[in-house]
């Protein structure tokens, strides 16, 4: 596995050199220094780029996200715990939204009919309280298909420009 990790790391570093932007050079240095946690958690925001730099954003996005799902990085993170924490955070956001939507605030009352219809639809799809054990086995990575890339064509050469 170490040889495979070395090959993947070297490929990613070559990608960074070929992109040749300040961001790609930063990712290169992080990879070279084996700062895998920083590589894995590196974010990128399109709003940090001007519209005329769309190709630069595209390239920086590629080097920033290239190894995001690679399990060979030594991040020392408990990925199950990270996923659960993210799930809990999302649930907390939803709970605050639910509280806001059901608070009888005059700003929200005008949407009451639409909210009620949405609640009924969600309840019919999910039920009152779905059992976590039943849901847990249903969470999986998709095949990588998109609206423009069919499942049978999902390959690295088709996903990267």
C-alpha cells in the first residue's frame, strides 16, 4: 500500500506542477511535506475568484479536490466520527429551520400552506421517526454519474478536462 500511496502522491504533485497556480503550488508543498490532513480538509470557494478567472478556479478546484475521497491519505481522522459530526450539524441546522418555520412568526405565516404540504410529503416519504439502524446501510457513495456523464462512462479521463 505504501508504494501505491507514493504513486498517488507523485501523480497529484505532477498535477499541481502542471496547473502552476499559487494554489496548486501550495497543495504541492503540503503533499511534499506529508501534511495530509491539510490536503484533505483544504476548501475552495468560487466567490474568491473573479468571473474572468473561471479557468483558474476550475484548475484550483481540481487540485484542491483531487484527493478529497482518497483513503490513502494519513489524516489521523476518524472518518466515521467526522461523518457523524457533519450529520449532526446538518440535523441541528434543520432543527433550527423547523423551529423557525413553526414559530407563528408573521413573516412565515403566509407560507403556512406550502410548509404544511411539504411536511405532509416528507412525512409520507420518511415516516414519523425512521429507525437509524435501517437507514445506516442505505448510505453509500454513488457511481459518480452526473447529468452530463452517464454511469457507464465514469472514468477519470472523462471526469477531468
